[in-house]
């Protein structure tokens, strides 16, 4: 096994080519007030699996791929429910 960091998060954007934005949520207890706080951080990751928005993925640290990409999608843990974007009822489709 290697010493690369591995994080689990949710894909929040898949609009780029071969790149997804993964939001990793970390929960911790505040040292003074003892309240549970959720902190979020977004990582740009290289994607060869064609991930979609809402997928839970595992990302792994890698060498710099571009200016902002230093992570690679290692595996898809859970696919997003629904798959395709749904059209709201009552909304007209532009032709």
C-alpha cells in the first residue's frame, strides 16, 4: 500500500471534460462549544469513469495534472439516484 491520501466525497459538478469537482465533508466537534460542525472542501479531480453529479466517489492524491488538479477519481462508490436530469412538471420544452 502507498502513502497517498484517499478521501470520499460527492460529485457536485461534472461540466468540464475529464474533470469533476468533488465536495468532501468533514465533521468535527468544536473544542470550546462542543457543537458538531460540518466543514466542506472542494477538490478538482481527474475523471476517467464518466462520473455524474450526485455520485459518491473515492479520490486519491496524485502528481499535479494541471493548475488546479492534484486528485484522481479512484472508484465510484455509489451512483446518483435518477441518473438523468428531470424536467419539472408544467415547464415547457424549448424547441
